[in-house]
C-alpha cells in the first residue's frame, strides 16, 4: 500500500474516531464506544503499518494483530446493531421479549 494512501486512510479513520468518541461521551451508548474502539484500533494499525511495519508480536506483524482486534470490535458492533433492530421490530409488532430490557445499555 502506498504511503499517501496510508496517510489518507489514517486521517479518515482518525476523523471517524473523533466523531464517534464525541457521540460515545455525549450519549453514553455501548455501541458508540465499540465503534470508537474500532476506529482507534484502525488508526493505530495503519500508523504501525506506515512507520514500523516490521514490528512483531508472537511472530505476527503488529498491524495484523490490531486489524484482527478491529474486526472483533466490528463484530460486536454488528451484533449490538442487529439486536437493537430485532428488539425494535418486536416492539412494533407487539412481540416484546426480555431482550428489550437491555436495549438502552450504558456503561
């Protein structure tokens, strides 16, 4: 990947991190915190790929480990989003379940 493209991606991820961090602080929603974590991991991952590409942890490049962590964080965000949509659908159709009690979780 070229250096200008890496710098561009780092700046885009940093911008998204700032926006979602603001939302996480303002709204105190779990999903915003995980989205912020995802973008923070991506910023650090691509920064490591740009400036220290040979740094390794347990024979894996550090940027690979960070990107896998970002994928895990993204999977959590997807789970929370799907759960919220299922609960909203159940509430609209009158099929509320115990899962609806955890809809507005905050940390």
